């Protein structure tokens, strides 16, 4: 190394101010002289082993802006930056920045607190050099300052007290006496830490070696704390924020002054505000979702709130509902599509003590497989793509009320264990969250599938089945309660007349008798759709179903196969009972006939599902099971 190069290195190392050479783009410290190492409290090797940004603390954004300025227009200067030493103690610094090339910056750093101390010492020496007259003037100045300080201390609203280098109290202002309950005579000359700063807010011991106030005696730094407590004379914890400022005399630390503020009212107001905002946000989200579900219920095609019928099957059903409704037992409602399983669930909820809370309905057949868990249990923001905010699930919305799981047989097997846990423990976690939440939910499940066969095939958990099937209810098909057809038809007629503004319509006795001789494979929902359709197309006061039955006999509306009964049988002669196989074939033939009429259209207005009085999801499920492709019938 040349002599000039060695001289440059020596000058860098022994410069009287801290010098730091950094690569801001790589976040690396390239060199630090002795003064910089003393300021940061470690040797260069230790400082270079970590990113340079670790030394910048909360003023990192200001450092970034300052570095950009130095790169563009050197030299740059700032006195509002901080540096953290290895103990994470902040130092207020004055910084000069010089770009050496397009990657390196040289920082000249001056510790502002030490600079102020040096200025005070220099001023003291200047006064000393002026001689005796100068000292007399200084003494007069100090006397005036002391009187002013006493007035200021007495008028200050914040608590102020002084400490010597041993931690003993040297003075206390009236505000400190008022806040702490101790008099000046009680405190002055005693260890302030042991009197009112000895314990953390949680009751744990606060060692004096960890006290930021006492740290001022050793490091000569200003310490600001905004979340600790001082202890009142009566033992009450007082939340405070304070600043501990070291006092120097001829360059020697002789104590500290502590200024503190009672922040009980502020803390209380902040907590009340946080609680209120959290409650408002939670209620807002919950009310929005409950309103959404209520709107869905209003627009949904709900049959009616009361069970209509006088058959023995209906009487038995009403007795079962009356028995189970007042309890919290889970209920499993089974039966064919269109038999009114949701109506039974609503009747159970209405008769329970939970009736003032919502009945939340979940159509398990309509939920995409990968969204089941989020739909049931909710999610937190960022849990998956598209989760832009926290969202409660259906279980959370049903807290205190009833959750109706329609088409429960469609729940994926991998989710059934989580559903079982909620039923057993009434606990769950939102997707992406580790917080366990508790709910109080009653579950009513419904299905048109044979869960026993699904259990045997490994498609449904047996333990979940037993947990749901605490009180089983069977919703009988309309063909087994055919005596209720006139009551149901009259009920649907009244609703349709009001809905379509066509009052005075009626069903003649002969036509009503004909309705009783149809097997109604679509059950109550099919009957309702047939009544509404005839009210729409009727040109006279009396409804007639002759054309409807004629089309059915021709196969247009799905008449039974030749092996089964026809729609238009002789009055008074009941249809022959069908075997399960015959019934399945009958439904299949029905579905194919409807697809032909609708040109392969399954859902929507004029679709096969509407024609048959089925839900589109139910019809698609049946078509899939029968291996029927709707596109084969498109015209």
C-alpha cells in the first residue's frame, strides 16, 4: 500500500466525527471509523454482519429520502435523523452525505446530544475566561433563571422531578405530588424507583437495571417511554408517558430530570374508542350479511309458513315438530325433493326459543367444493386469493339461532370432520386464522339422498350422521298424502291469484278430483308450479288441467312409463302402487320428456327444472346419476 493510501486510511479511521461508508442499494455497511463504532456500540465486523438498515430504526423512510438526495445533489445535510446502536438505543444525529460513485455514500455523523454538551462546556469556559466580573454576571443570571424555573415548575401541569446519579430524588413539583399522592417531604432524598416505579403494570418486578430512567445515568441519552406505570401512594397503577433527560455538569453525568404525564383518561378514551369501533365494525358486517340472507329469503320461493294438510302423515309430522322444536336437539329431515323439508325446518325454528334469532340456510349443493370451509366458518383477510377482508361464515351468523343445512349429503368428505367438531364442541377457526371462536348453534339438516348407502360407500362419515340424526323426521311424498292435494291446491291458488293479480279464479270439483289422481313425482313444488302456470294462462274463471293432462299422457310433461299408472285415471280408482325401481324409471322418463319439451334447457325460465317443479341442482344431480346429457336434447 502506498504512503498516501495509508495516510488516507489513517485519516478515515481517526477522524474526530463518525464516518460511515455504505452501499444503500445493497443495504450494506462498507466501512466505519473508530468514532462511528463507538457511537453504534460495536466493532466494524459486528456492524457489517447485519443489514445497514438495522441501524436506522424508525427514521428509515427519512434515511431513504436523504440517501436519494445525496445521490442526486451532493453534499446533502439533515439534522432530523436517528441512528440505533446495538442496544437499540436511539441517537439524534446531524448527518452530511456525499456520493462517491453511483453505489456508495459517505456519511459524516455528529451525535447532537454530545454536541450540545460540548457547546455547554465551551460556553462555560468562555465565561470562566472573562474573569470575576463575568462570574458575577453569570451568578445573577442563574439566580434569575432559578426563580423563573421555580415559577415554571409550580405552574406546570405535568409531573416533574429530579434525580441525582444515585437515583435519589432531588426535587418534585406540585403536579408530581398531586399525581403520585406523595408529598415532597416523602420523596426528596429517597430512591424514586423503589417508591413508585418498582413494578410493571402486570404486577411483575421491574429491576432498576432495566429502568430507562436510570439508563440515562449511564448512557447519557434522552429516553422517551409512552406505555409504563407509576404507582400511587394508595397502590393504584397510574399509566404514564415520560421523558428522562440526563443532566451534565462540566461534562460529567450528575443526574436526570423526568417529566411525566398522567394518561389514564387518554388510555381509557383510546380503549373505549377501539372497543366501540371494533363493535361497530363487527355489528356492521354481521348486519350486512344477515340483511343479505334475509333478502335472499324474501326473494326465495318459500312455500308457506304453516304446514297445510289434514292427512295422518301431516298430523304425525306436526306432532313430531311440536316435540322437538322446544329442545336444542339436532334434526335430520329426509325425503324426496319438493316435499317441504325446508318448511319443516322453518316450523321447528319458529317453535323454538331461538325464533328471535335468524334461521341461516345453506344450500350445500350450490357451494363450490373449494369454498365450503370459508362458507361455513368464514375467513380472514389474505387467507386465499380474493379474500380482501375478514368475513364471518354461516356458523358465526347463526350464533344463537338455527343453521339449516339443505342437501347435507353434498358436503365433501374432507370437510365433514370439521363440521363434526363444531357440532360436538361448538368451536371453530376461520380459514387463515388461529383464533378459536365459540358459537351456540342448533343444526337442522335435510337430504333427499340415502345417507346409509353413502356411509357404506365411504362417502359420508357415520359419526357425523349420528350427530345430525338425533331426531329424525321423514317428509313424506305427496303421493302418500294425496288427501291433502285439495287443501294445498286451494292454498297455492290463493297465493297465485294475489301474486299475478287475477282474483276470483277457482278449481272446479272435477278438475280437483283429477289432480288427486296424479302421482306428483315433483311433489308439492310441482303442484305449486302447475297451479301458478294455469293461473297465468287461464282465460276464464275456472281453471282446467285437461290440456295439461293430455300432454302428460302423451309424454310431453313426463307421464309415467307404460308399466306404471297414467295421469288420467277413472275417478275414485286410486293408482296402483309403484316399486322403488318403477318410481326411479318413472322419474327418469319424466326428466327425458321435460328435456325434449325444453330443448335440453335445464334451469331458468322455461327450463326442465321449472317444468318438473324441481330445483335445477336436484335435476342436474339426477341426470348425472342416470348418465343423461342435457345437450343431447338441444334443438
